[in-house]
C-alpha cells in the first residue's frame, strides 16, 4: 500500500502537535475527542479516532430508535456527532 501525504505539522518544544484540519476532517475528530496511536508490524504509526460509547437510558434509546425508524439511514462518526443527531431526532415530534 502506497502512503499519501495529507498534511504536516510541527512539534512544539513541549512535544505537542496540532492535528491539521485536513486530518481532523478525514478522521471526523473535533475538540475534546480522543485519538489513539497504533503501530503496525513494520514500524508505521497509525492514528485513529477513539470511538466512545454513548451513554443513554433504556427509555432514551427506545425513543431514539422509534424516531430513527422514520428517518433515512444516517451514519454518524463519533460521540459528538451521534449526540447531535440524537438531539435533532429528539426535537422532532
């Protein structure tokens, strides 16, 4: 597999780096999200978005699923996006 450069960033004296916008968009990450650094078998580092479970009550899930059945299928990435979608569905009466 050939690697393709998306963007680059500079490491600060504190060892910190800002994730470039193109990379944040590609990974669907936002402020407060978590990322994980993985190493493959040949020493390459992989960055992935950490998916955190959405904590909802059984009643919230039931209401969400009932409303979701009336909506076209929507794929969401990440907790923030799922919560925004849930909020949008819950506001529809």
